[in-house]
C-alpha cells in the first residue's frame, strides 16, 4: 500500500512537470506581432521570411524571430566641427528621420542599421557642408537639408531603409566671425539708406524742375505762389508783410477773379 502511494505521488509530480514544460513550449511557439512591427523568422539559421502583423506560430527551439519596428525613427547627428568652402570653421548638428521599408534587408544586409545610418549621416553632413560657403549655409539651409536627405536615402536603400527627412538644427559661428558679420550688415543697411535718400533727392529735383517749367510759362502762377508763401510765413511768425505795388497786382487780381468765376460756372 505504501509502495502504491509512493508511485502515485511520483507520477503526479511527473505529470505536473511535463505539463509545465508543455505550457512553456507552447508559449514560446506563439508570438503576437503588432501592427507596426514585422517578425523576421530564422529556422535553423536560415531565414524563412517576414511575418506579421497578428498571431505568428513558431516551431519551438528551432525558430528564432527578430522583431523590426516599422515606425519612423529619429536620431541626433552629434555636433560636427566643419571647415566651409571659404575657410570658416563652424559647428553643425542635425536630426535624421528614417523608417524601415524592407525588414528582410534591414536584418540580412547590415548588422545594426541604426548605428550604420547614424555614422553615414555624420560623414555626409561633413562632406556637404564642406562644399558650400558660409553664406549659403545660412541662407540655403532647406536646399542643404534636401541634398543630404537624397544622399542618405540613396546610400541606405540597399539596407531597406528610407530616410524621410534631414534637418540641420543649429549652426554655431565663431565670435570673431559674428562681429564681422554684424559690421557687414550695418554697412549694408547704411548703403541702402544712402541709396534711398539719393533716390528721394532725385525724384524731388525732377518734380521741382517740372514746377519751374510750369511757372516759367505762366508768370501769374509764379506770383500767386509767391504770395501764398508770404502768407504762410506771416501766419507762422505772426508778421505783417507788405509787398511791392504796381500795375501787375491789378492784373494779377483780375486773372485770379476770372479763374474763380470759371471754376464757379463749372
């Protein structure tokens, strides 16, 4: 009876252990892949394809999955000390946006696509910035971003990587160059102000020449303008101004009255 109980207890323990092992094996054979992921399956060291999303069944111990995220990944390009084409030393950093288009290529053709893309971005940034002048770096940043993005995209295409965007984040210029640029900007603003003043003087001179020609053809208009000027001076200074008399004043009054009557008839 004692022997029967011992055998029964040992059998129960064996069944429990076997059940646990089966549960562990079944759990390892079932893998849930999210919508934004793909599972690249290796069976005995050979790739059999990319699966997902959803429920993926694996052969325990034989199949080894590697999960690849398909969402956009971002990483910073460390600040690079670069000499531009016009021999100005600047420090530039950037941000790269990329995503995996081909999970199979990202696993089989490169060991770590994130590190490889980051190092390639650093080299490309130095090459592109070194070929442009400082003024182009500051004024044409969008074009440089597009140029770097195209170069990176072409280089990472065999790895199954798509570089969607590159953005130069900051450009640090030496302090001495900043002072020189400030002086240059000040001189440029001074030049523009002088040009605007000269254009204004030219326009005023042309208008005055036109007015002089009009006054030359009509002496009475010139006389009226003179009287108007005297009236403005007298009003501002509180003065009484006596002008010269003569027959011309009567003619002037007659012309003025005639012009007023014609305006009233109209």
